[in-house]
C-alpha cells in the first residue's frame, strides 16, 4: 500500500540510514501516527462524565459496549475521526455500591497499565468526598507500578452558590461565586491530599474553562499519545498551546524512536555516531509534516 506524501518527505530525510533501519523507522512512525490513546473517566453517576466527553470530542462513536448502568465492568467507547481512534473507558462509579468497592479496587489496578490518562470527575456542589479520598489512597497512592497521569475535574461550577448569579452570556461566575469556587477548590484539594493545580474547576453546561482542561490533558499525556488525540477535539479546543504541545511531543517521540533503533542496530560506533547527528533533522521533518498526519 503506497504511503502518502507525508511519509515521502520523512523518507527523504532517512536516505542516509541503512535500508533495514529505514524500514524499522517507517514502521515505528506508523505506530506513532496510528497510536490510539486510552483515557479512563471516573466519577459517580450524575457528575457529568458523558456531557464532558460530548463537549470535548467531535468523533463518531464507532463501537460501544452496550451494558447496564449497574455493571461491574467498565464501559468502553471507541471513537473514530478519519483514520484516528480514541478509546474512552467509563469506569464504575466509586461508592455507588459499597459492597463492590473491593472488586473495583482490583479492577482499577488491572486497568492501570492500559490507561494513558485518568480524568476523575467530581461535582462542585457535593459536600463531601470521603469515599473518593479513600479510594484514591487505596488504588492510586498505594499502587506500586507505573501510573497514568490523573487529572481531577471539579465539574458543574455554575451550581456554586449563589447559583443564580452565574453569567451565562459570558460563561463566567460572579465575583462572589468566583470566591466560593476558589474556596471549594482549596478545600477539596486539601481533603484529597493533592495539589490545587491538579484539580481543575470547570462547567460543561456553563462552557467554563474547558480549554484549560484540554490544555492540561495534552501537556500531561504521554508524548506519543498527544498528537493522536488532537483530531478528536472540538475545533475550539485545538488552541495554539494544544497544537504546539502535541507537535513538540511528536518530534520528541520520533527522536526517542530513532535513538532506540540505532542503539539496537549492529552498527560500528562511527556509523552509529554519524546517524545520531541527523536524528534531530528527521525530528524537524516530522514536526514539519505534523499537520499532514494530525491537522
């Protein structure tokens, strides 16, 4: 199958590499371009997980596990936009069935290595987060293996008192609401034992700070999964920060791939050093054609 012109440009920069290395590099580049991010969405029923995903992503649902709401299994939703795929895993709500929380702890630990990121969604007008705190300590803090980045999302900020003062036209809280939102953010972060910067306050219904959430997602995702996420985003969230972070991450991922392949190749040291000197030229070429792959 003939590769499109974006690959042709990359190939021109790979001419100094031995044929076997070129083939490996093109294969690895394919893997980067077609990488499928997997994002876990946590939170109780009613916190707005579905509305958040609908607000952020424009992709078609191409496969859904139709399961009951009370299922013990996570619901996987696979999204497609063009040739790019994204998997969202809706994890069972913690604390909704106390007798199942032990099962959920095991389930989450099993899923952890599969996830590129976790969004844990909370409601801004909830008064206590004791169950979430306990579960977080037991599953995430107590987990010994590599963990996916976790972003806490405090949704429904528009319900913060005095809720009637929310400015719907400007998508902003009133001065008094903003004070209460900041206090709530501090209190929840303190209870969970996390940094305030790891708790993002948003309102899907109020269109409040969703761009900040997307930018946080892109900058915290593993570099190889940033670019494949971009095509799925609603147009308004593909900001300069998002594009720049994704493009940079793609270039860095290409450098890592090239370095790994060169290190594994049976080459004389002189040849190895010569190839390593053109690594960043290839990475620059990859960043140049970024829009071709992900734009």
